[in-house]
């Protein structure tokens, strides 16, 4: 007995001596079969025998599609709309097969077609082989596996009406005049293969009966079955365009577009990350496993073994998808496109905005995960695009923000992988001679080395680094290299560094999140500290350089509290150095001793 749904359905072709198996979502799978004698073959064309009492679900059809054709063939199917390939379905199937698949919108139809030899046309059959109308009726009944006079006792899943076949046989055969059938040839003169014009002779002899015409394309090959149209007939009220898939409808919801990423799991409501908090979209539909399968099948551009891939969704934009499996089943995390925020929208400090005018050097944007580092980097790149006519290349792990065409040429490139892959992409980009190079993540010593090479070569390099403060960012740049190379790195860094900006996001009193930024500008007082690796003195250097636009994180947070934008308790919880923040608030005349005790 067949062990899978696919094997059991294919086995029905051999059991029913059929010619093909047709599977369509929402319909019961059926085997296409035809009568054994030529006259009945021409009169009744083909009929279908349903082999299941249940319609096919999207899950079942997608699963069988994955078993039968490769990933490359599936991509061809979705790109071209149809595909036909040879298949070996095992000895139990009883013969060689051709798999024909077609696609209309998101509806997929499969046909497993059995290869067969030619059938002998009607005009070359012996007279004894052309049955009378009464014999034709008996032949059809015999083909169905019953006696014409016997009581029908068919299984529930066999969709054959013998009485209907009898009536149709008599009407069609009586309608053919005797003169329209050519004189039969002697039996000993039958050709081994029918002549090329045989099919045309039969077609001319048979009047228009509403049957499907089959066109011969090769004299040595005749069709093994009539291929039914892909789109099944529907009433006039149902002839409306199919709606988009559930996944695309969810992605287009206004509430979802405010999220930075979307989480979907089979059988669950979708959730999204908005302002750092997970929110459940209760008005959205529950996502089924078939919805995730259809979305991945339509938009995936990488092999199924690669869990991360990027696609462009109409009406949404570029989306980076990460697949996973958990106790609920299959799921996806979708990183959604983000709007391009200008320097004015981010209320950038003048010292930070002025960095966009630097001709060369190394600028580091630091902050913890989810602190808006990429948003700040793209705001600087947008300033460069507005003010300068330069060639800008960005190396990003996920292109979520698109830069429009302004004065500069901005080439955005997405690179997956670890630090070595990022470094290789950045080094290749330097060979193109860009004026500005943006590296999304300086996660490895190799990437830092490339950034310093570009900065010392007369280019402006902007990179991001996961670090909570300016001091921690500089220390991480130095500590990323082996001890023997640190003096060299410190010397290169002290001469190439232009600024380090550390950013964190704090919950505002009126809702949303507000950016607090720490700024270090390299100069005569800072460069020696970087060269010597004395990072613990950088905070004092920033305090001494307030007139130059430098400020500590304590200064930034105390300013937000003084302006009434951020609550003092929230600022204390976000401060990397609480004592420094308490001292800064005390200078502003804000007493937080009670809050400090409770904390």
C-alpha cells in the first residue's frame, strides 16, 4: 500500500488504467481515462474518475509539488507560468510520466501524465472493430468495470454515470451518417503507424459535437489525454479577480507599516515591533501554514536550505525574511522597509550634521541594539546626497531604507554573512573609487582594517558599531585586534578618526522614543588619548570640549529631562553612568535623590 498521499494518488493511475492524474486546489483529484475501443474513444473522448472524497488543500498540493519538482523548476514555474518535465515516480506507478504544472496568480494546477503509444485512427480499423451503437454502449459499461445489464454498485468516490454515457453514446453514434465513415481497409493491410493525415480524416468525418479538439504536432506522437483548461469554470458572480494572499494583505495594513519587523507563526495572529515593543495586530487574520508556504514559494529567491532571503513585495517594498520552525510550526520574521529620515526630522545637533561635510576620515556611529544607529547613518548619507556630488557606496546587511536620486550617486548593496563577508564586500567597493563608503556593521577586525584603509586613502568612511557609549566604542575598536597590532591600529585610528557618536533611544513622556546622543570630536586633546589607548580619559575630554559641540550621555539625558521630554526616572534607567547623570541633573537644579534610592 502507498505510504504517502502522492504515492497513493499516483497508484490510482495504474489501478484504473488511466492516462493522467489531475490535481487542483479546491477540487477532488481525479484520473483521466478513456474507452479501450476506437469508436467509443472517438465518441466519448475522455472521462474523469475521482479518486478521493475530499478536495485538495493548499498544504497537500504544495507538499506534493515539493516532492515532485526541484526548487529551480518551481522558480521556473512561477516565473514562466508553466513547466513540463519528465519524472520517475517509482515502479508502483506503472510506467514513465510527464509532470505538467501551470500557474494562474496563486492557483497551481498539476497533471501527472502517463506516456503511451499511438492509438489507431478510426479510418484504418477493420470493419469488425467498428461497433454498432448497441455494442458501443456495452463497451462503455464494460470499460467502467460493470455489466451493462447489471445493477451499478460503485464506490462513493467514483464519479461515473453509466446511464448518461449510454444516452450520449446512442445520440453521437446515430448522428454520424454511414457515408461519413470511410471504407475500412483489409486487416492484413493495416499500417504499423497511422499516416500523418489520419487524424485530419477523422476530424473531417465527425461533426462539431462540442468536444475538445486535439491537434497532432508529430506523426509519431498522439496525445495520451485531453488537457483540461487550468481555470475551472465558475458562475458569473464568481468571475472576479483573486485577492492578494493573506500575507501580502497583512503587510499592507497601515498598522503593520509602522513596525520595524513582523513576526508570523502558523495558527497565530501576526505581531510586530513598534517603538521597541511587541504589538499583536488583533484586526489582522490568523496566519495559516499554507499562507506562509505560498508567500515563500512566490517570493523566495534563494534555495530552501538558506533561511534568510530578501524580496520586493508590491505595495510594501524590500523585505528581508528569516525562516524558523518552533512548536507552533513554520514561521517568518520579516524586516520591513523604513522611511528615510532627514537631519531636520531627527533634530541632529549642528556638530553631528557638520560631519557630512568632512572630505575624508573615519566616523563611527555607536549604540546598543535597536538604538537607531542605521537611521542616523542614513540621515548623514542623505545630507551628503543633498550637499555633495559624490559617489557613495553602502554595504548593508539589509537594505531597508532607499535613497532617492539627488546630487550624489548612491549605490546600496546588501551583503549577508559574517564580518569576513562584510570586509570582502567593502574592500571590493574601495576598488571602485568611491568618495564615501558606508559600512553597516564593523563587527570584525577585518572590517575595521578596511575602514581605516579607506579613511587613510582619502575617503570618508562611516561605520556602525554595537557599543553603549563613546568610550566603549573606542575601546572595542582597539581591543578587536591582537595585542601585537594594537599600537599600529591606535596610531592609524588617532590620525583618521573624525568623530564618534553614541546614541540611545529613551521613552518620551508623550509617547514614542527620543534619541539621546553622546558626541566625541577628534582634535588635539583627543588624538593623543586614542593613540595611547587611554579610553578612560575620553569622558573628561568630552566635558572639556562642550564648546566644540562635544557632550556626554549624561549631558544629553539631563537636557531631555530639563526640557520635559523625558521623565527623570526613565533617564536614570537609560544612563550608562548614573552618578554622572545625577550630578548633571543637580547642576540643572533637578533633585532625583528620591528616585535614586528607589532605583
